[in-house]
């Protein structure tokens, strides 16, 4: 089994909890952010870690999730809502409950897309998320 390039059947993906999808999606999203930072020369050295943390924190993810919501299919929206409604017990200090729920929803969506082998779709959504944010929209 190739865990780096895994595609699971629908029934196996459906059996994974929202928290499980978000756990995987968190890694997918962070890998994309790290790759984006390196490819765009946005940070070097110690700044890479700080820049990554700034982009993967719940408030930043919530802002970016809002940017793609209108692009989601009905099926993707269902996964997003399922992730947003996941029963999480701990909220980071730097995020509101609503921001954390949106971030969890985004991560669940990315985990779900990844397990379905929909890398092109992940890339399309991520590209929109990473377009220059207007002033005042920064997380």
C-alpha cells in the first residue's frame, strides 16, 4: 500500500470520523503551506517556522476557508459541515470556538479530498485560498 499516494474506497472514507479526517487534513494543509512558502520564497531560515505557524493557525484557516466556501460542491459542503460540527474538546487560546470549528471543517475537507485522490481539487482550492488577501482580511 502506498500511503504517500493513497486513495480509499468511499465506504472506507465514510467510516473515518470527522476528527480523523481533520487530523489527516491538517497534515495535508500544512504540507501545502510549507511547500507554498518555499516555492514563493516568502520566508527563509527561522522565518519559515513562524510564517508556517501564522498560516496554519485556526484564525488564518477560518479566513481562508471563507474564501472557498462558494466554490464547494454539495458533497464537499456536506463534508465541510460534518467537520465543522465535530465534537472538539480543546480550543487553542488564539482562536474563538467559531474559528476553530471553521479550521476543523477545512481540515476535514482536505483530508476527505486527499483520501479520494482528488489532488487537483485540493490544489485548485488551495490556490484560491493563498491569493493575496486584501488589507483587513489578514488573519
